[in-house]
């Protein structure tokens, strides 16, 4: 029989690690091993240990590294067997290392026990087969009992549970305990009382506890209940068994299989007959699909989600056109149920008094709350017949017949989904958003403001007839002149090198040269000379029936004056600086006049004009004139003398408009709270319309530089709305129009607010003029 093994339930010998390792090296280096057997171990020498001793308390038959020592016995065919766990304790380094943790003894005791074991091995090898069989039977019967006894000796009795009662446990449930990080409690017990947090141990306390407490390795911190738990012996054994891949004690590894099939004989078959041969042969298409999947996996381009989403079932009628719903009859609304007032015996509080009854009779039948007066009858047989029963039923039938009832589908859409997706204003900077400078000096409402093309001078005119020219950077007033009547409009000459502007007061247009009024500038009066030459050429021609020209005195700021028949509301220059156009809404035939400053000539491009003309603008590059009326904007070609396009935006009364520097877009504002953007290449209707919910718009302006895509609209409530308007060179891409800022520029007095807005020619600055007599400059942040 194999030697070096022991019975099931026996305890491992107390051998030293050095002795065991020496024996293993000897066993691995020699071919024949002398028949030896270790001496049995006295159970009194074992003690209770930590988790390292638990590996030897289990069965030793599972070890894969047991080296079986076989003795050569030619006289006997069978040998007595002892449990393989003894061999595991003698030959395994892991078992020897574990035995050092829980066994006591010295090297001398280990040598003596090893010698006794060899003697016992020789005696067992000489004994017969009958003794070996008897020992094996006893071993198989008492194996489990010896194992349990060994475990009790090794581990001792079960640990007593020191856990708190169930009513003191935390009842917060399965939630993250991080939620209680900032509180002084960790939850609530079964009675609803808060469980206070305990003082947490620092690193030094944990190190001292680890050094003093031999069972510190068995301590586990319970975060939910804020306490430390001690792992019991049974839990430790269960953990060891789980690490070795074993079942828990008492578990049946081979449970009885439930028979789910019904073994019943059917006389008649449940199907159509015997299965075909095809049912037993693997599918060809499935085989091809598997081959495709294998190739895809090898190539690395297999998409599992695509196969999972593939649905073999499809709707046969999915592509069928939906049927047109016919008119469905809606169920008539039910009649209201009778209340206490209709009762034959109503409560006293529902009965009207005599005054209420008289008041009800004097009311018109349409104003009465009820068609009857509540009355009290003692019995049902005393109730009279309803006088207007037939009339009431007839009116009910008329209501049901004449009332239109249709089915309306409710649109289930989120309000956020209906709004357009706009970029954030921070991505569209720069744009004016804060007050930079204020130009004070006007005594009345400022009606118009405009900046010079070089960006250094700013001109403004008020309702009292005061014209002022400011230095943009310093805010100092450089020039002032009073005309005696309201300055309705002004415009700087856009020609390069010119610094004079046209100022309209009533029916006169005064041309003021600002350079002569500035101190420290001396030079030839070239503008006066040009005006004199133009006047001499004008006098040689026939006088115009629409206007008259005059030249000012030398060294005076007013170079020339143009007089028309009716009051001028608006003045606008051509981009070259020679032609300008005036608007007189009060005149029927001469509402729009085109003038040439170099020749002092005036011409009327239209034979018939309507009295609702608002303002007129030139196209920046083409000979096109835009004329704005109350509800439309018309574009005329001056050379062809033809109407090109009529822009209709649904306005009730147009207030102002401006032409984009590219000439392909027109921006218009109206007093009925609308700002419309027209794309001349797209349509005659607005590409985009922005509506205000509180006020109308009185004026608009667009930035003259293409690098600053901005335009603004002045509101009647004193506010100014700034828009980002980017135009793309690609005709297939539409313009991007986004409102970015709403400035509170001026006060709101007598339904008047901001009258005029104008941009700086190079920077994203905005000038505003309002009813409060101030001119303000708004700059970027």
C-alpha cells in the first residue's frame, strides 16, 4: 500500500519547515524512497489559529501537488491505504508553511515523530490485506465525523455574535452612503431616530490596534452601520471553501432533476405526420451565415449590433399609403344633471326670497342664471307640468343640429423643439454691449445722428434746430450752429476728402463745411469756389420748377442752400458723393427728388408719387433706387426707368429701411413691431422676420464694414436691439441672423424713445439719439 499517507480526520504532524523542505528535496532527487510512515499527531498539541491554519483543517485529498510514495512489495498485491491528506502535509510546501502558523514543537520533536512514523510504516506494510480493508471501511464510515471533530479542535467553538440588535440597525436601504457625508448622522433606525456618527480612527490608532489585536485581520468595517464586525469561524470556513471551489456544508451538488416532460401516449398525432428528412439536416443558409460571421471575425470587421438589430419579421403593409380619414360623427355633449334647484323639495337655502323672485322676473331671459325659479312642493302629484318643455327640447335639437363639431388632432411637441437652434452670443462677439461715452449739450430731443466715414467726427441735430459736431474720442463739441427749426435729417458726404454734410430743416437743405469751423485750419476755400461755379452753370440753364439753389458767404460754414416746395423728412447721399435724394411726404408729385451737387441740378424721376413715401436709398454699386412706402419697398432701375422688384413684408406702416453694403439685402423696420430681412436674390417676401412683443421700431442702421456683421433697430420705448447678421458668399447658404443684445439706451417719454442709430465705420460701436436729449456711444466689452 502507498506509504506517507494518513487517515481521514487525523492531524498533520508537527514538523519544522526546514525538516519538511529537506525531506521534499530528498524525495525529488532520488528514484527509490525508503518505506516510512510519520508518527500519529497528538491532538493536544494543536491550537486555535488564524486563517492560515484553515487550509490544513480541510480535506487533504484535493491537493494536486501530492507526491505519492509507493513501496515495492513483491509478496503482496494489495496494500493498506491511509488518507492522502497525510501525504499532502508531508510533501507540499504550502501545507508546511501553513503548519508553522498553528503547530507547536521543536526540531527535536519533529525528528522523533519522523522516526516513529517510519517504524509504523514498516509495520503497516507487513500486515495483510484484511487489516487494510478493515481500516478503509472504518475510514469511510467515520471520515465526516473525524473531519468535523478536527475542525472543532482546530478552530474551537463558534464565535458568539456581538452584533447590535436588529432595531438599532440602519434602515436607509440600499443607497450610496456618500449622501450622508456632510451630516452628523448616517441614517435612521427602525423607530425613526437618527443614528449618530462615531469618531473615525486615524492611521496611528489603526496601526496600534493592528499591533495589539491578534484578530485584527478578521475585522471588517461596516460603512452602512458605522461599526466594526468580526468574522466568525463558520464564516471563515465558508470563505475558505469558496476559495477552493467547494460547496457550502450541507449543499447537495447533485440535486434531483425535475422531469418536465409528460410521458403520455397520444393515439392521434399532434402534427401533420412524420417529420421530413430536411428537419434533421443542418440548414444550408445558416451554415453560410456562420461562415460569413467567421470571416468577419477573423478580419476584425464584425458588427454584433448590426446582427442583433436585424429583424427577420417585417411589416407587409408598412409601405401602403395611409387611408384618408372620413368625417367622423362626434358624440354630442351630455345634458347637465339636475341639482338641488331642480328638486321638488329643495333645501331652504335654494329657495329665493320675494325680492330675489321680483329681480329674476325683471331680468332679460338671456341674463337669467336659470330658466326657472326653484319651488317647493310637498308631494310629487302636486308638481305641475313644465310649461316650456317642448320649447326647451326644440332648442336643444337646434343646438345639436347647428353646432359644428370637428375632430382636431393635438400636436404633441415640446416648446423647446419649436424654437430655432441659435448660437450663443459669446460666439458672435464683438458687438456693442455697454455704454462707452455720452455726448451732452442738446436741450431738446435729438432726432438724427451720423458718424463721418473716417470715424473721428459725429454730427447730431435736435428738435430745436441745434446742429452739433462732436469729437468721437474725447466727447468735446467742435462745432455748433442753430437753424431755428427742427433738424429732421442730416448726412455726411461720403466722398473721400470731403468734410461737409447736408442738414435738412423744414423745406431747406443746408450744406455745412465742418473743416472751416475747426480752429487751427487755414486753406483755400475750394468748396466755395466749386459752389460758385456750379451756381453760374445753373443760372445759364432754365430754372427748375422743383427747387432753387443759393450760395453762402465766403468763410461761412454754410456753403450752399437748397430750397424745395415742401418739408424735407429725409436726405441720403449716393456712394460717390455727387448725387443725393430728398423725401417730402407732403408733396404728391415731387415727393422724391434727385439732386446733383456739382451742377446744382434737380430732377423728378417719377411722374406720379404717392403721399405715403417714407424714405429713399441708393443702391451702393448699381443705378437702382429703393423707394419705401407705408406698406412696401419698390426698387427702380434709373437707366432703364423700370420697376425691378416690389418687397412686401406685411407691414402696416413702415418706419425706416437700409441697404446692406453688398446690395443684395434690405433691412426694414415698422411701427407695428417688426424687423424684416429681405434677400433680393431669393424672394420678394422677407427671408426672416423678428417681432417685438412690446414696442415698435422707429429707425434702423447697418454696419458699413463687411468684417463687422451687425445691424441695429431703434425702439419706441428707448431700447435698441442689436443683431448679428452674417452674409456668406456661397449663394446656397442663407444668411445667419441672430439677436445678440438689447440695450436700454434712452428714456421713454410721451410714447417716444430712441429716434436714430448709426454705427462707427470701422469699429463695432453704436451711436444712439433719443428723446432725453442725449447722444450715447455703446462699445464692445
